[in-house]
């Protein structure tokens, strides 16, 4: 029986082509998703090994709540791919990046602990490596350098600072006018040692010289890494973070292996020694470098975990439709071979043996499709890696599929094939021999039970969506979901995600289950126009579809799923664009906005240049306060806090007031609180809250001490050189004595040229100010913010802990906006990072960002269309096979070849439109629900992209017509008499 199955597989191989393609596509996405995930994980591990390469890290000993980490409190937003050695005081290569909710944060520690740590036996170096974000490098052509791989990251680097960084040419930077570049950054910018360029620091543009090139032991995935002088990096870090003298991590290199990395056991021994030496009141703890790398890698991998499910969506669609194609293919094979199977049964073959003959064919099909799919998946990942490298994000992680990946792909392909072939194989095995000999066709079972079951599932899904919407409304308005306490508690635990997802799953499955029951009414409605335009072929096509309702519905399911996903996200995207446009049109009053294209901070010189531009009437600054918290103790909470000019609500943005007078409150120095913040904390107008902030001020005592120490060092050096000169003169070496005296004189002159600011020491002072809440506003832009005027902000923060992230510019009366825009662009051009936009351009920017996301959705739609074409072709081929005699009779009584083609084309078009319409209805409904659920997050306007949906509908008709070509050609290829005599 196995030999018979193999022989049949060889004989029917031509019919397997479409099934093989469907299985290969599905398996390719499955294998590709696993390969891509493993490549990304491998890349993360490589980068953590090089970027967080310290043997031991010293961090705080007290874990902090998320709420106690105020926005910006950690300084720069380093990440594992930033090129940091992991000891940066912003958080050890991303431990503070906040990319994953499972990341833990600890109290900051004193950087002076490096002195204590450095004296521990086995410690080679101990220091804090400062990381600065938002700097912009200018390339040789005079343009800002950027890549798809990430933002520019700048580190304070010197000999021994970063073990995995190898200086390949030149030296490390020593002052603000010098930089060292990572090899990839130098190549991207077209710079080398000795070249001069510009670097945009947070406080403005500076001419710099490239004095060194360095490389790292792993690819940095397209990040631009700049090596700064350590003191320069420290100064800018302190400006960005508002933190002076503290760090989240101190990195320690051990001396046991002569500069090579320590083993995990050696790391633990060194960490124990350091813990024994740390002062008890230091609130610090030493941990192994490997534990930090593992934690950071896990956090980063979780943050990238969305990629694999995204790819698997394509796999599910391909395999889902592939199973139907396989079922149709084997239905055709079984039908054509039914007399042969009856003959086998009549000579003694058991039903199980007949079943095996069909299963053997399915196994051959599954193996061939899976092997091809594994190769396609591998090629797909290789192509993605090549494309990423071309776009400036080179990856060095292994992209080869593992044995497990290939086994998973093989098993998935075989299982889907066997499931698809199971029912036809059962039909072949269980059909009575006499019936099989006569090829008697059993009537299709009633579909109304499936209609009832599917409708019930859709109703349950709708109830789940209604519940989700109610939870969102209750959260937004601060009211109960229902009058039942247990339901309120349950709703609070679930949130909106679960009801939304469960509702979507129930509705999608319900439509698929109920689909066969809808074929008859859908055929009548959708076939009305063809039946009246093409009276004969249109009516025949509409009736033919109702013969096999399950098959018709299953074929339409391919387009249904793809179109539903794309339509849903299309509604969300269109609503997002409409909401942004609505905010700008109804709320934004200023003529222009200006923002930074780097880390968000606008240089002070650029602000001044805009103010001085001819034709500017007013400029309003929006400044972010770093590390602000509210309340105290367990009730302490954080919120994004901004300092605004009193003219904000009159000249820039119209407030949507929930309570109080926003304009008066801002002018009177009171807090204007977003409604989300107010509800989260139970605040109302009239409440007084404690605002906690930080100010970086000059430490007079430490500065005086530093100046005295420097003077003592210079005096000691001059005195030493003078003593040596006297000794040489006494020994009769007049020339040597003269040289020493010249050296002493030069030392004194050099001391006079030292920048006094380098000897200024600063400290961070905590501020606590009680402020009254004057208004609560509902603007979607400000819902999660707290606003105050500049006077109040000055009591809480200062220039080191507060910086401008956005400007709103109004033209003077009578100014031509086009000409003023040109002057503004010219004014900020020397600063490279400032982008000036009109209101229409601002809306267009938001739309462009949304459209880029939609490209992925269109790829999903394209896949659905390709697979749907295979499904429709397969279904029509089976239908033609079953209706061979009927089509022959139609041709015998005078039906033309064009009419036969038209009949099959209309059948295919109705199937495609049926799936598309179901997908659009479900997708638009889902998009509307998502918009309503997330209304408080800014999706204030529902917008249905009718033009896009119309294109989908027209495209579905074209897909159906294209899919009918091959089956129609096959139907017309057979001579009329042969077709009539076929049954």
C-alpha cells in the first residue's frame, strides 16, 4: 500500500504544485521567524559581551519603584547597542532604558566609591563611564550623520575605559575640540584621523578634530559611537541628567588574567572582596558582570520579542489557507481515484490500508513543501540581513537555521498537510465499494447548525468588545464598570487588552464557522449585478457557488483574514492621522513649531537665532524638567513636567478645560494638570501638592578646595624644577640648569592658561516646593503632563535640570508666512538638528510616520492576495473536475468558450468579493472599537479610509478574474465529447 501511495504521489505530482507553494510559504515564515529571533538574540548577546564587558559592576543595593524614577532621572537613555561599556552612569548599557517593564532600577551611588574599590586586591580599574545622548556628528559633506540603526551615542573614553574597544589609529580625545570615532561612524561620515568637522553638542555647534579611530569586538548594529574626552562627557552628562557625583553603575576590571576577562567564578570572588570593602552606609553592592549582562540581554530580547509574532502572522495565514488548498487538492485526487480505491477494497484491502495510500501522498507533499520552505525561510532571513546592512544596520549574529528550527518547520509542514488530507483520506477509506464504483456523490450536509454556532460566537465577541469599551470609559472617567463589585475587580485586573483580544478571536472564528451559512444569501446579493448583466453565465455562476458552501466559504477565508487585519489597522492609522490633524487644526494656534531631530533638546544658540529672525512676533518655549516627582514617601509619584510661558493657552494651544481656569492658573504660578495624571493621583483643583526637583549649583567649598589643590600642585612642580635647576648649576651644568628654569617658567605660564571652569565643582540640591493645582485639562497632548510657568519652575529646577524641547513661533502681524519660513530655516541651518515646520507640515510628518507603518500591512495584504489566488484557483479546479460532464453539455448545446470563461470568472470574483467584504466589515468594526478604547490616548477622531477600502474591493474582483484563467483554460482544453462521456 505504501508503494501504491508513492506511485500515486508521482502520478499526481502536477496537482500538488499549488499545495507545495502554500506549504513552502507557511514553513518559510515559521523557519524565518525562528531564525530571525535567534539572530537578534545572538546579536544582543554579542553586543552585551562587548558593550557591558566589565568583570564586576557596583550598583545601588536598594531596588526602587518605577514611580520613583522620575522621567529623565537616569540621564541619557543608553541601550545595549549604544556602545557603552556598561558602566555608564546612565544605567549600564540600557538597564535604565526602560524598554522592558521587568528591568530593575536601584538607588544611585557615589562615584567617589571608585577610590575605595580601586584599592581592593585584584582590581585593575574602577570608574564611571559617562554616556551622553543626542549629539549629532556632521559628515564630510556637511550633513548630519544618521542611520537606521539608532541614535548617536557619545562616551567618555580613555585608555582602559572600555576593554572591548581597540584604538586602531591615533589617540583618544583630550578636550571638547577633539573626538575619536568608531570605525563604522568614521566610514559612514567619510572621516578619518586628522579631519576636522562639526559636532552638535547640547549647547551648540563646535568645530572638532578627529584624533583617533577605534573598533569593537562586535557589530554595533548601525549605531554611531563617538568617543569624547572623559571630563567633557561627564560635564554634559551632568547637564542632561541633573545628577552630580552619583552613578547607577560603576564598572570594575579585574587584574587576575592580565587584562583578559575574568571567568564567572573569578568575577564572584572579586565581587565578594569589593562588597567586604564597601562602607556599610554606601548603599552599594557589587555584582558579577555576567549577571548584569544576562539581565540586560533578557530585557532587550523581551523588547524585541514582537518581531517573531509579527512574522508568524504571515505563517498562520499561509498555513491556514494552505490546509484548505491541500484539502481541495486531495478531494480532487480522491474523486478521480475513487474507482481505484473501490477496486482495492473489493480485492480485500481494508479501509485503513486505503487511508494509508492517501496519507503517504500527503507525507510526500508535506516533506517536499517543508524542505523548500526551510530553504526559503533561510533565504528570507539572509535577504533581511543584507537589506539591513544596505540601510546602515549591519548584523553579525548568526542567521543560519538550527537543527531545531528545521525540525519545527518540517513538523509544522507535515502536520498541516496531514490535517488537510485527513478528511479526503477518510472519505476514500470509508466509502462503500459499490458506491465508489458508481462515483455516487453524497449531498452536502446542512450548514444551518454552523450558522447558528458562528452567530453565537460573533455575539459573544461583540459582548467582549462592549465590555472592553466599558472598561476604557470607566478608567477614563474614574467611574465603576458596573454595579457589581466582583465584575469591577475582575475588569481592573484584566484591563482592556484581554477583552479586546478575546472579542477579536471570537468574531474572526465565528465568521469562519458561520461562513457556509452565508454563502447562499451572499451569492444572491453579490450575484445580482452579474445575473442581470450576464443573464445566463451570471445566474449559473451564482448557483454553482451554492453547491459546495463549505468549500466556497473556506476559499474566501484567506482574503477574509488578511483584509480584516489590514482594514482594522487601516482604520486605526487613518484615525491616528485624523486625530493629529484635528488637534493641530482645532488647538494649535502658532504659525510654526520647532523641535530637535536628535535627543529633543534645542541648543540655546538656536533659540536665540530664531528669536532674532526678522518677522518673528513671539516665541514660546516648552522646557522639560528632569527628575520631578510629586508627594513624598509611599505616595511619591512621577509625571512628565514642563515649564511654559504664560502665553501658552492664548498664543499657542487652546485648552480643553475639565476643571478650573487653565490660562489664569498658569499665569498665577499654579499647576495645570493633565486629566490622566489627576485621576491617577486623585487630585482636584484646589489641592496643594509637594513638587520635588533638583538644582545643580556650584559647591563653593569643593571648588575652593580644588583650586587650592591645583595651585599646590603647580607650586610643588615649579619648586621641584627650580630645586633641580639649582642642583645642576651647583654641579656646573649651566645649560641643564637653564633648561630646567625654562621648564619651570613654562609650567607657571601653562597654569595661567587653565580654564577656571574646569576647577569648578558642583553639587545637586533637592528642592521641595508646595504648589496649588489651579486647573485640570483634557487636551490629548497634555493628558499625561503637568505644566507650570517659568517662575514656579525656577524654584524647582535650574538650567542644568531643565531644557527646551520645543518652540512655538508666531509671525508678526502682516508677515508673509512663506518668506518667514525660509528665514527661519536659514537661521537654524548652522545647528543641523533643529527642524522648523508649519502646521500643515507638522500634520504631514505625522501622516508619513503612520504610512511607513502601513507598509508592513500592505505586505500582509499582498501575501493574503497571493495565497487567495492559489485557493480560488484550487477551488475552481476542483469544481471544474466535478462538473466536467456539465461543462461539456453546456458547450454541446451552444455555450461559447467566452461564456464558460465568464461563468468561471464570475464565480471566482464572487468568492473574492465575499471574503473581502467580510474582512472589511470585521476589520472596520475592530478598528472602530480600538479607536474608542484608546480615545483617551489621543485617538479622538474616528476616520474610515473609504478610498482604501474601495481599492481593496476592486482589487478583489481583479484577483478573482485572474484566478479563474487557469481553471477555465483547463475546462476548455478537454474535447466536448470526451467531457460529456466522462461520467
